[in-house]
């Protein structure tokens, strides 16, 4: 009986390490993890920080300059002040007006369009007013006070692709007035999934930025203008944590919200089991950034990796513990472990003893 009691922690089935084993190993010089007790300072330092998102991609202020590009189709109309000029016949001819409509022009692979008597005119990378002024300058010594109107008929170059978990993935032309990230997502039918689990990635010129959809809505400065050639990808990434041990529900559990505190996670996992749980030691396992951890746990320097295996612990027998748990935020893929109370292990001892006594009685009766 004495031997069984002494060996109970390692002999009997368990769903995780005992709290005393975790604490004892954490105090050794070569412990593979850091144990951190939740305190007001720790909770404050680990509060959710505003992350660098799409705001770094810019531009935020003025509408970006939209120019023509290869593949765009334009209509060119030339006006003259009087008949008898370069484009308008003599007054005796029948004309609907003092202008001529040229065939639609496609910006060719060289980036040019062709206008009679003006030759090849550079269009790619220039705005419509700039192209109009260039054509007028080339014709002014040959036509009678020429004026030129260019209309964009088919916009191919200044487009944005919206892909991923949206209702209508497609490629859209950018409006002359400018489109922001949320504008083009709306054109694509909006996200398929709730905003708290939809991430928006903006890819631009070999760089990219990612931000939670809800954050993008809440931070107008991050809702940047789209540039030609951008790609917007919306992805569905539900945040989950794993609940183990003496909680009412074990397994992988979705946040179903943008943020979740430790107290909320315990409630979502069914709370602590009265018959088993040790509220003095509730553990949360996480790979923590070493720079962040070093602000309140100097022992983190002994770990060589940038991500440090960390166990946060809170004492829910202490009334303050519930305040800490309600201010400590979970992260995706955290592991919540509710430890067993010593009495639960002792109950296993007595169950084994009772079982052994019953077996011996059966043997004697036989």
C-alpha cells in the first residue's frame, strides 16, 4: 500500500504532467521551457498589440495616378475649329460636326498608339490628359486649332485581382477615382467567412502585407489605395486552441471570435471539473517570442531559439486569478491544460486498492 502511494504519480494513468513535476523541472538550470506566473505586469505586457498590417504598403492619402498600359483600348476624337483643315473637309461636304472619330486604338507592346499625322504616340505610363496634350502639340502646326478627346474604352492594364475566400473571385479595373482594398473586396462579393477569421493579404511589387479583415475595417488608415497590378487574397484562418486535462470538454476548440481571454477559453472548454481539477495550477502552453518574453522573464536568454517554449500558470484558488484570466488573451494554437488535484490521484490509489482487495477475496472464496 505504501509503495503504491509513493509511486502514484508515475504508476497511474494521467492525461498530463503533475503540476509539481512542471514546477520542479522549471527550476532546474537546463529546463527546456520557461514557467511564468500570471501577474498584473505580465498581463499588461502581453496585451494584444496593434500589428503592422496593410498600412505599411501605402499610399494612404492622395488617389494614386492611374495611367494607360499595354492592352488598354482607347477612342481618339480630333476636333478642328473650322472646316477645310487637316481632318475636316471643305464647307461644301456633308459632316455631322467639326470632328473626326478615329478607329479604336490598342496600346501596343511598345506602349504606343498611332494617330494620323501625329505618328506613334507614347501612351503606356501616361495619363489621358498627358496623351491628349502631346497629340495636340504634334498637330497644331498642321490642323486648325486642334483639340483632342481620348476616351478609355476597355481597361486592361490598370486592374487588380481579388482571389481566395471571396464570393466572386475576379479581376477588376481600377476606378479613375481610385479604389481601396475594401472597395475591391466588396466588388468581389465580400468575404465568404466571418471577418474575425478572414485575413486580407495585399501583394504588390514583390512585397506583401497581411491584416485581419475586422482590423482593416476598424483602421481606416490601413485601407490603402489599390495600384495597377496588385493582387488581393482573402484567406480563411480560424483561430483555435486545444483544451486538455480536467476540463469539461477536451479537444480542439474554435475561438468563434476575434479575440478570446483565458477565462473565456475555460468557459468554452466546459470549465474546471469539480471532481478532478486543481484550480491552483491552470497551465497555458505557448511558443513565445524571446524578445517579448525577456521583458518579464530573463531566464528566456538560456534558450537558443527565437521562439521559447513557455508555460503560463494562473492560480484560480486566488480570487485575483480570475481577474488575470479575464485579461490574458489566447493566441492561435495555444494549449490549455487543467491539472488534476492531488485528491484525484489519491482516489486512483484507493480504487486500485479496492480492486486488489476484491480480487483477493474472490481468490480466497475460490
